[in-house]
C-alpha cells in the first residue's frame, strides 16, 4: 500500500461535503500523510472551537511529511525546474508535490495545477 498525500482541495471536499471514498479508505488503512502547509491551510478557515478541535484531532493522528531543510531545497529546485518549462507554481503547491515525490506515493487533489506539474515530473495522481 502506497502513501497517499492529500491536498487542501480534496480535504475541503471531504470535510465539507463528506465526499471522498478514496480518502476514507486511505484513512482507515493508515496511508494518509499530511504536508505541514496543508494543516496550516485547513486550520486557517473560520470554524467553531469544537470543529477546530475535531479537525486538529483528526490531523494529529496523521504522519507528517518530512519537511527538513533538504526537503525545502528540493521544493525550491522543483519550482525552478517547472518555471524553466513555463509552469509557475506556488511554494505551497510545490511543497505538497514534493512531499508526494519524497514518499513515492500518490496525490489526491482537485487542483488542476498538479496535473500540469505531472507532465514534467513523476508526480502520481490518485
């Protein structure tokens, strides 16, 4: 079973509409890994204190993607290599993609930028 990295867009759909059989299955199997920036993005939204605690609890159970100095160097290199091919991506999106690449996993996302990135790097989409 390979690791599954979940982008903010897919988390929002899952949490807001309850959609996401693939995410539900991966959570049950313990395959979901959390990029730190995704945790920050999810917790940036307005929510009740109870909902915030529940979300923090859910996210706390997930293994964090490694984000040491070398990871961030790879994020910068990824952005640079994509820019050289005419594709500009944000640092958070490059971080999520690099987390997926570092884990040799798959990325669950609803954001089209990752499909564009996958044309240039071996990013596997779920």
